[in-house]
C-alpha cells in the first residue's frame, strides 16, 4: 500500500552500462538518504535484481520489483521500442508512469530510446512544441548554469527555442530557488541581430516572453556563470555537453603526466591532491543528478550510461524534487496562454 507522503520512483534496473548492479546499489543509497520520502520500483529481470537486494524490513517495505525480461541496448532503434519491445524494462517502467502507478521514471539507458518512448507513451504537456533536455554546468560564480537543449532536438524552429526558454526557466527557478533566473540565447556574438535566421527570429520571440531575457550569450558564458539558463538548438547544445564531459578526463591525464616528470612533481601533486579532487568533483556530470526530460506528461530523469551508484541515487533525489516542486504543473501553467503553439 502506497504511503501518501512518499514519491514513487521507477528505476530502469537494466538501463546502464553496469546494470543491474549500479542501479540496485544506487536505489539502496537513495533509500538510506530518503527513506521517509521515497518508494522505489526496480523494473528489470527479477531474479538478477532480487539477488542484489538485501532482505531487511526497510528494503522490502520501500523497494518492489516489477519483472521485465527484455533489455533495450544502446544500439536499438528508439522508434521501435513502443511497437516491438513492450517487455523491455524501459517500456514497462514508462508505462507504469503513464498509468499513474509511479510518480517519476529514472533511467541511465539509451537516451534517444528513453526520450522517444516517454514522448510516445506519456505524451506532451499541452502547449509544448517539443520536449527537451537540459544539463547543469559548473560555473565560476558558484551556482550552475542550465543549458537547454543538449541533444533532444536538432534543427529546432524559433518556436521550439521559445518553449525551451519557458521550460528551462521554470525548472531552474524551482530547483535552484532563484526567483528571476536570467535567460540567454547561445549565439556567435552578444549583439542583437547576430547569428542565423532561426536565432534572430528566436531572439524576437524570447524578448516577448514573461522571462528575464538578457539577450545573446556566447560559448564562454556557459562556465562564466553570467547567465542562469542558456537556450540553444540540440545540435550545438550536445556538442557543448560532450566537450564539457571530456574536460575532466583531459585534466586528469595532464595531472598524471605532470606527476610522472619526477619526484618533486609527484610530491607537488600529492600536496595538492585534495584541492584538485574537489575541483574535479565540481566538474563531474554525475554530481548533478542526470538531466530532466522537460515537456513530458510525467517526470523523467535521464542519466549517463556509466553512472555510478552515487550518481543514480542523486538522480532519484532529483526526481523526488521535481515531483515535490510540481515542475510539470508549473510548465503547463506557464505555457497555457500558448496552447496554440505550432505543431510540427
């Protein structure tokens, strides 16, 4: 029987690179931190999942397993899941969300498949032209910036970019607790009139929205932190995201190379290791709890395939926050006047 004050979070137990081990361990991490707030539904191959779970009263009363014998791989065609893979952990989990048997869905599986399945099964919030995904980036000012879109849609129309701005502003405002987050449009220059025809048309739309639009921003502004929410097409956004994810690996390589130059350099690296570790942690994508799929009739959080158990626990915590803060309801209300949004 569901406790009324607990958020029911479905975890795709077979989704990630190290499934189901990391997913189960992540669920246990989250349970220890959020035991009074969450019920977790692990969807996957029951026997594989069950053998990883302890049989304590706390676990059995907060975690249930729903059997799904099929697994969607990274190479599977996203559009085929709904028609041909209805016994997969991805489809079964999303369908639990659609039927109201869960409040949120978390997956570290095939990003395209998660987006396509959630969109087709759950549908879009009224007024949303295209669902989108946003990702937090660390900044020099201390609080992160949110880049939207980071890969859900390429070749976006101006109307789509305007919707991304509304959804991104709502998400940032509620999650970060910032009353009037600034919103900028990623472009090749700050001046009005810069960029492609799409960018120029989007600029005019963004000026007309009831958001704190500050104009065009450039790539250097993502990490500078001068703008809270940065709007762009998924093509550019995904390039920014993948480049940023590569930086931490590059820095680790350079630090190791420096230490190998000699005993003194190795000593210096040992002295500064705690500081470097802290800096690299701030840049780690796993610290930000996955990316939200905004615009869907249901809370969906997507994580990196190689997410650690701790990262998966953070995703579950983020899902609870999105449900509690009624992000989707706020997006629906914000877009209600634009219910005739262009459909394409």
